C-alpha cells in the first residue's frame, strides 16, 4: 500500500450512487503531503484540499463536474489516490484557466473516469460524444516486464507508488482537457455544421480555414494552429515542426498531424509553461509522453502563448 491510508474500509463508488465519505481520519496533513509531493512540486496547496480530497461529491461541487467513474480493477486505495491526484490537478489547472467559480466542468458536463473506459494502447482519451476524460490505470508489474522482455530488456521491480506516478495515464490530463475545450466549445458555443470541434477535428488540412468573422473562438483557435504549422503563412512556407510531422511520402501523419491533436499537445505545453511561471510542476497534469519532435519547439512556442492567452480570455466570457 502507498498513499494516505493505513486501512481504508469505505469503497469509493461512481458518484451517481456513492454515499458521503467518512474517512477524514485517514487524511492527515503529513500523509497528504507525502503523497502528492511524489508528482507535484512548487507552491503549497490550500489545507482544504487535504480535508476534502476523499469526497467525490465535494470535488464535483468545487469544479462543477458531472461526476466520476471508477473501473472494476481499481482497488479502494487506488480510488482514493486517483481522486486526490485529480483534485490537485484541477486546482492547478484552474490557476491557469481561471474560469469563474473554478468551473472546469463547464456547468456540470465533464465526467472524469479512472481505468473504466480503457482504449487499447492509449494512456488516456477523451470521448466527445459522452464528455468523458478517461485516465488509464497504472500498469501491472507483469505487463511492464512482458513489454521489456519483448525488446530484450531485463525485468525490473517498481513499487506501487512508482507505477502510480510513472505509468498509465499520469501526465495526460491537460492534453485530454484540451480536447474537452476544443469539442465542447465547438459543439455548444461556436457551432458550425461543418465541424463539431473548434479545430475541425482529426483533419490534417494545414491551410487556414476561413470561418465566419463572427466565429471568434474558431478563428482564435485557427490563429494558434497557423502559428504552429507555418513559418510564414502568407508565403506558404511551412515550419520545421510541421515538416517533422510528415511521413516518408511527405504526407501528414494521420495522428500527430491531426489538427485536434496538434492543438491538444500545444494546450498541454501551454499549461506546463504557465505553471512553470507560477513555480509549479505537476507530473500528473502534464508531462511529455511522446518524442520531443511532436511538441512545438520552445522558441516557436513562445510566439504561440499570447494566442492561447487570447483564446482562454474569450472562453472566460462564457465561464
């Protein structure tokens, strides 16, 4: 066992049927700090987070979420630990987004799932139709060593805490939340029959999409994509970054060059950039998961940050 609990005896259920938790005795200030400092460093957290982190209902209320789902393979201890980690992530995320009343759920629409809706090979994923972000459970030790053996590596032994912090969907939440903003605002606040997402979804079309002038969110999102894709948009000179997303036949990679994926990766970079300015590092919320070549280079990304600032300010007009 790791984390905060010596003998938790009340199971965290999906919030549509969970009773109010009564395990405050497990959440001492010292134990809570020992838990979260494994993946989060920087500014101290408010004391109320330690007091409320075991309550799904309380976290829903604070961030205006629809609810939580927990997979059958998650132990009671796992549920507590993932719930505590996501509470900290949401707290840090809103330090950047600053939605009114910490409304990260956008009026109780977002569901956060832990190990309940896994997708083969995915660390995490977002389901636009269901408004669900799923975070994959940490890996079993036997599966880790099976993968290592397949590439000729020796078996290793990791503690449960190490697997919680370094495997599974940890580090993917900011990326998936970027998808949530993309699809939710595109489907509800800047609606266009040609595309549900502000980015135009999985299209790899590199040129500027000419949205109506009244589509502020779509045009601001387009500004971000064009700044990433082109070195000189007017002259049609692509960026080195975009050229790196082409396959051997000079065609855009179906996944890495998809507009929604470029946006989500840039969004997680934006969150990491802003948190670093605040002196915060949160590995559960954001960490590089792919080769660095699929992330916008730092010098280029600095030009993208002000455009993200404009987009987030416009989103705050609604929340």
